[in-house]
């Protein structure tokens, strides 16, 4: 329980941007799918980048299949992350699957011990306040979007890259992770101009294979 409390405290640092991003998603998603669907999506999917990608496709006139595909491509990054986390999870398949739902970017990074191991309790604790703020923010944005206005006018569109930059800086204290970050950024920048949404993110994750070289 001590580690879970520490994780909870660490996760509080991400609650304000998570709430703001959730509200932004609610505002953008409500005209495309309705308030109820936007809230349910946040509860069930609980993956900001994938949800924004799906809504962007719908806003551009794409179909449901294209929107789902974009979200799946973005969330494909959780496959290698899940493989790294798996040894830290407990119990049988159902319990491990349930615990794995707590894996979000910030919590995964906070739980990383830096030696290839992860602290399960820290991850779960850190996700609790973030999940509450994401769900609450989405509901506020979807139900009261007229009061919030245009997210871009408030600068909320800049919060997403700032959020991930904060995670990246915390992981760049080692030569290996620094090199992976630079390579991943280079791959993504090269692919963004012409690759479909989601592909640059998935391809950039290949930079993590540098860790195998070090071993």
C-alpha cells in the first residue's frame, strides 16, 4: 500500500493537464458522436491519443472504420510497453488483464525502475487520479462544451505535446534512453508528412530496440 500511495501522489502531478485534455476531448467529440458516446469512450478506451486520433478522422469526414483503425494504430505502442510490464503483474490471466488496464503513458513511466523492472503498485496508484480527471474532464467538456469554447483558443491543443515532452525529459537521464528518444523523434518527423495517422508513432517505437543492442 505504501508504494501505491507514492504512485498516487506522483500521479497527482498529471491531473491538471489530464483534466484539461479530457475536457478538450469532450468538446471536440460531442458534435461528432454525442455526449453519451464521448463519455463512454473515455471510460472504456481511456487512451487520450487514440481518442483524439479517432475524433480527428471523424471530423475530417472519415468513416467509423477509419477512425477505429487510427485509434488502434496509436494504441499499438502499448504492445511493447505491455511486454515490458508483464513480469510485474500478479495473479492469473484475468487479474493480470485487469491490472494491465492501469497502464497509461505517465503511470508506465513513473513505474519504470530504470533497470528493466516495473513497480506494479506505483503504476496502479498513479493511474487512479489520472483516470478520475480524464473521465470528469470528458463529461464536463461533452455536457458543457458551450461554456468552455474552442479548445484551440484556450491553448489546450498545445498541452498534449507538452504532456508527452514532460514524460520524455524524465526518461532521458541515461545515454541509452537519450539515443532512443532522438532516433524515435527522427523516425516520426520523417514519416509525419506522408504516412497515415498512427504509423509515425508506431514506427518511432522501433527506436526502443536500441536497448537490445546494449544487452
